[in-house]
C-alpha cells in the first residue's frame, strides 16, 4: 500500500529494509536488515536520505523512528498522501512521516501530527487535532473539534463525537462510539457507548468487541 501511494506521488522507491532479506515488495528489492540500533520486524521504505516508516503498530513505529541512527543525521521524513485522499482546502498541517490512505477525508482546520496513519476511508472533520504516532483505523469518523493525543489507536469503524478529547497512549476498539472524554493514559476502551475496560494497552492492536 505505502509503495503504491509513493509511486502515485511520483516518488521513486529505491529499496526497503526488512529482516527477510530475500523478499521483494511489489518489485522493490530489500536493502537488508534494519540498520544498527533499530529494532527488527518492521518495514521502512528508503529513498536515499528520505524515509518513511509504514508499520501500523504505533509503539513499534515510534521506537523505530526514534532509534534510527540515521535520524540523528537530519534525514527527511516523507509524508505519503494518496491521490484519492480528499483534502478540500488542505488541513492546517500534516506532520512528516505521516500516511494518508485512499478515500480518507481531512477537512479544513484539522492538524495531523508526525508519523500518524490515517487509514482508508477515515474522516477527520474540521478543527480536529490528531497527535504524533497515532493510527486512525479504516472507516473511522472523527467529528469536528476532537483532540487526540500522541500514540493513540482508534479502531476501524469507530465514531468520535464532536468536541471530545482522547488522551495519549490509548487504544479504542473497533466499532466504538466515543461520546465522552477519555483522557487516562494507557487505557483500553471500547463499546457503544465507549467505556474504559482495562488500564493497560494490550501488546497487539487487535481487539474484538462483544
């Protein structure tokens, strides 16, 4: 998916890093395992000194970005925006390293942080503030004026009421209907209405909602 987006931006992808050094990704060669100092089991697209980290897990993506030795050399993080994403008059800001997938809609006044993924068909309404290293799942609707902290995951098909605040390091399960603020860091919440279910984000972002 990420290589398709970059190609549609007329960006030539030279290679990517992966622990599976014999693999090819959409005809692109693997440059080898992760550079020294970077944790494994990930996928990073390399364009000489221009990079994007396309792994979906927020915590892992952040660790990769923050531990890359090349990051200390002032590399450029690419922002990948699919041509079928809809940005009517453009958001206020989309941070470096972020990915905006096909069919996503980002309305005027919205701010998207660094290294954040807005997945296919997600809607970010006017004046929302989405933090760094977030992942907004496919088909999710974030209504106007919502604030989302850093490294928060909102599962596919969720709806967040206008004016709500969601804190940092929070996992919202798929299909949830968020109608009240959830500000406690590190909690898992899901359901309709969305309620806090546990005080610690599980190791994976797969969550079944009963």
